[in-house]
């Protein structure tokens, strides 16, 4: 029976003698109640009831004040059930059971590009910071809910394994096992690759011979394999486009591709300026389609296998720009005085030695050692001083026992390098490359006692010159950095954070030493243990104001709480520069991003960088800011080939190096 006070407009009732539920539109009380109602079909009806029959009306729901006296737990379960039902109804089941706030480009990637492919082989190349890990996790969850992926393998840089494991667990309730060396021998009678279904493995562990033997010998295949930071898997081709060398990482990637029914390659920078970089990744997806010969002009891109969305095209759910603007600034300076004299002296030494070595058809490692010295000269006075110190010490040791040195020299060149060109070792991580450079500088020396003595005599004055230049305390590059720090107001506002990238570890220690008296400084470099790197990232987020990093921090880590970055050394590969900027210019950044690029204008390095970047689509060292405009017309947007030449102008004079750009 209904309370007459609850029979108001909006109440849902069953009238006497009728089981249909109607909604009251108008109620007029009196000896006879006049009731206007709306039926389930939307039509209006009217009935007159004696006052004595009003209590026989059954009240189904009241239109009175909302009551909060119900069971909260049952209400929440009901709402959750309705949400899941609606999500499954619209074929986005993973969204209903995942702890994420997806964005339009992510939904488009997963539900528009990945899921429609019955046998997925895909290169996902959206810009850095776009949330490719979220896209991959969402795709994995969808496959698992559809019982299409019981076994999933994720190959990633070592420092990103905990991040992948944590994000998949927290956001998608997917719990992966980190594959490590201990698993190889945990069960001698079993293949560890057959024992675990959800695995995250380091790309550098996977490439090891004993690990690859077990992987290739596993009986069970993978429903899905994901290779993160895929640009780190490289190969080289000859002049005819045929493969002449695969890196160890690339060989491992080929094995993964053969063992996986579905394969996703993740990288924001699939093209490193060479066609073979892109082609090498695409042939992992489908070797038959892309063949064994790299195209000399353009690599064909299949929209069913490739996708790249630029940051400028990404929006949030309200249709507003997702990424804050990015402002590149060139900090140009000129070397002068003692610094300039040191630069010219070391450059002259390197040039003379290189010419002599090449004239004698000497080992390639010699050129690698000397060009390494040249690059460190451009980084900082500390870096070149330390390099000269180590080389002088090694020369002195060699002269103490020349016979032993000459034997070790030959063994070093044979064992470490073999027939590989040091510059082609793209599968080395930073720590390994640093070790190789140090060994090249310290263990490759001239081949005779006379040459040893001659080089030592030439290097000792250079070392004294470097020590005096550093002791003067007037390094212009450091002063320019301090000026940027002053302009950005780090001293006035402790909440402002700064990320500094350098190419060399000696320079990193130098910058930490110079900045520590005034700021809380942390650092990341390739020689640190994984736990220490993670702790440094957390320390930067919670306490420190400045982070100084080498390329070890150039991939994977998320630093969007920082909006200022200085490239103390600029890599000649634009991909590495873009990866660096992606650390802070990513989803979640709330402020405009400012990038300061430091360039010594009156040096060879400054001239090369100007040739590569200034006046090209990379003008003002903005990297791909302008080049993306071309990308909308041509998906293969990165410089395909950069070279310098000295072709004469029509008038006959030479105007110096020119840029040959294939954008």
C-alpha cells in the first residue's frame, strides 16, 4: 500500500487492478482523486479513483527526497556490475577492469590498429611520452580476457624491467616474472623458458649465448611478444643493401620474432637516419614481405603494420592539446684563450695521428680511440684532462715493459674487436661502450718503442695545458650553464628542477662537483646498479633539484615533474636527442618545456652540428619540431642520409660543407 503523501509527480506506481508500472504526471486530491499518468509506451492516461481506493495503489519508487540509508556495499557492486556490462557491450572489456584513464590516441591505437589484426605484427612508433606502455598493457589485457594470450614475453632494457612489472601489475592486474640469470640454473632438468607464461626479460640478458640457446630450444611458443625501445636492435648492410652484420641484440630479436605468433615493436624513433634502421625493424615483423635487400630509397610502410602519431596531433578527451609547448634554445658560445689553444692543440694531434694511421692502413680501433679523444675534448676540460691522464699513464707503463705491451696490444685488438668496426657496435649499452672506449684509449698505443716515446712526448705538454686551463676556472661552457641556471631562477625557487644530459662520465662527475655546493644534485650513469638508478630517479622527484645524467637516463624513465633540460653535450644522432627530450616532454607535464642546447660555435663539432641541424628541418636545434610538419606528408620523416661535401658552386668557389638531407 502506498502512503498518500508519496503519490506525487514522478512517482512510479501500479494502479489498482493493473500490474503495469506507470509514472505519475499529475495528482489532484479530493473525494475522488484525479490521476494523470504516463505508461511504459510513453502514452498518457487518466484515471479517477475514490479516496477509499487510494491506499490500494502500489508504490514502486518514490520521487521524494533522495535517501542514503541503503547498503553502500551492495550499491557499489551494482554500479560496478553495470559499468562492466556496458564496457563489454561496447567491446572494450579491458577498460572496465583496468586502472587507467585512457586517451583518444591510445584507444585508437589499441582498438583501431592492433585488435582488428587477426595475426598482429606491428611497429608502434608514436612520439616519446605518449604512453606506449599503457597501449601495450591494454592490448595484453584484451587478449587475455578473450583467452587469446596465455603466454606473453616482454623484452626491454634492463633498467625498465621493474617499471614494466610494476605498471602491468598496478594498472592491469597482470603479474609478470622477471627473468634473470638465477633462473637459468634453478632447475637443471627443465628449460626455464617453458616454466613461466608472463615474462619480462632484459634485452642484454637475452642476447647472451647460453640464454639464447635455452630460448631457441624451448618447446612452447609465445602468443605475444613485445620488444620495447626497438631502435636498440640494429643491423648493417653493404652497398648493395644486403645484410653484412647483425648485432647480437638483433639476432635475439629475430629468435623472438620466430617464436611469437603476435609481435609488437615499441619505439618512438624507428629511423636513425639510415634506411636500414627502419627496414631492419620491419623485416622482424615479416621477413618474407620485406626481403633480404634493403631498399636504396624509401622503405615501404604498410598501415596494417606501422603507426606513428606526433605529439602535436594528440588530444585529451575534451579535444584539447595533450602536450604542453616545447621551446628549444641554442646557447652558442666561443672558445677563447687557454681553452681555444688547448682545443687546437688536441685537434692537431688527433688529426696528425689519424692521417698517419690511415696512411699505414692501421687498425680501425686506432681511429676509434683518437676520435673518442676528440669528442671528450668537446665535452669539458675535465673530460679531456682525465682522458689525457689515463693515456699518458698507459704510455709510461708500456715503455716500462715494451715486450709485454706489444703482446697484449695484439691480443686486445683481436679479442675485443675482431673484425668489427667499433663505430658499428650499436648493441652496446652505455657501460659497455664506456669500457670499450677506455680500453681503446688505454690499451691501443703505437706499435713501436720509437712511436711510444714520440706520442708520450707529444701528450705530456697537452696534459699540462689541460691542467692549467681547468685550474684557471674560467671554462666558458660551464659559465654558460650557470647563466642558464641563474636565468631560470633555480636558486630562488627550490621547486624548479633541472635535468642535464652529457655524453661522458668524467663530465658528469665534473658537473656534479661544480653544482653540488649550491643545489641538491643526483646523477644517473651507466656504471650504476639498477637499484641505485631507481633510487636516484625517486630522489630527483622528491628532494633533489638537479639531475646530471648520461645516456643511461635517455630511455624509459619518466621525469615529467621537471620542465627544464640542458643538453650539455649534443649527440649527433637526432633520435637520441628526441629520446632525451621525451623524458620531460610527455603525458603529465603541466608546464611549457624549455630545452637548452649548448654549442661551441667556433669548433669542428659546432660546425658539424650547424651543418646537420641549423637551416634544416631541425633548425634552432629543435630536433623534430619542424620536421614533423613534413611527417604529415611523408611518414618517413627522419633524415635518411646526412653527409657533407665540398662540391663547388656554379661560380667555381667552394663554400665548405653542405647538408644533404633526405626528409
